[in-house]
């Protein structure tokens, strides 16, 4: 396979996976803060700074005002923002176009549908009251794309390259989430015992990784720093863990 085409397939997988994780991080952080057990975790500037840190755009000066609509727009739909969901989906589509002969019609059409949903979403609606609708659609559409990849492509070299991109990106995004939430937990500590370990932010981290329910079933106790990090880094049976993702890179 030509290196250029392999690169297109690899990055198509990465951009699809990246879009999902950014969307879920936005949604979970925003809506979990509404019933958080402490004032700092409920603070909108705290939540918005966590979002910016996760996408690699930390706000260094905490004394500066942070505007909710600007942050949401930059991460969601800003065409000038390299890390925006819009640009990730656009890049996924461009890579799919360049490798059109190696992917199925079903996958290609689903990527196009995803792209047109994103570019036609009204930014004014998104930043005012469309966050839940937008992020839910993004996570559902990326799940459809993964299903199309697994269910409609030959499981050959092209498939392996796409899945390598998906799994490397998944591990990368989980690491980004862990770094962001570790930082948040240092500030928004719990109210009893080891206050860092018992921070509400560990629960939020698990929900961002869509792993909260399975972690509770395995450990049968509320999450803390040790159990959360162990589950998301080292547990080979957790589909979102770094270990699981790296085990699938072949």
C-alpha cells in the first residue's frame, strides 16, 4: 500500500475518534457540574478551563475573564481553531476522500452525513442551548462510523491501519483526559479522608471515558484516584483503557 494512502486511512481513524472524545468531554464536564458536590466543581470558569486544557489550549492567566460562548464555539465549531470538532470532522472527510477506493460506500456516505451535520449546525444555537444535542449527535455518529469500519470493510491491511489510528487516538485522548482531571482534582478536592483521592473529578473522568458503570461493577465501591487510574490505564478488559487500546495496535 502506498504510504500516502496509508497515511490517509490512519488519520481518518484518528480524527473520527478524536471528535468523539472531545464531544463527550464537553458534554460530561458541562452537565456533571450542575450537580457537583462542591462550589469549585460547579464553577463555570473551572469547567471551561478544564475543557481548554484537555484540547491543548490551557488558559495560563486565571485572573482573565473566560467567556462561555467563546470557549464552546472554539472547541466545537470554530473553523479557525485547529482542535475544533468541526475541523476534526472536516479532516476525517478529506482523508476519506483521498482513500475512497479502499473504503466501503456505507462508510463513505456515513462520513459525509457526519460532515454535513457538523458544517450545517448553527453556531448560535450550539453555544446558547445546543450543547447536549450537538455532542449527543457527534458521539452517536462516531459510533455508527466505527460500526461501518468493523462491519463493512475487509479486515485486511487497510482495516488494520484505520484501527491502528483509532486505537492510538483513543489512548491519546484518555491520557489527555487523565491529565486534565488530575489537575482538576488537585484544585477541587473531596470533603473527607484523602481529599485528593476522593475528589468528585474522578467520577467525572470515568464518565468522560464512558467507563463509570463498568468500573463500579468491577470495584463495587465509589471511585477514587487509585481505582480510577488503575481502571483507565492498566485494565486490559476496559475498552477505553490505555492498555486495551495499545494491545489492539498491530
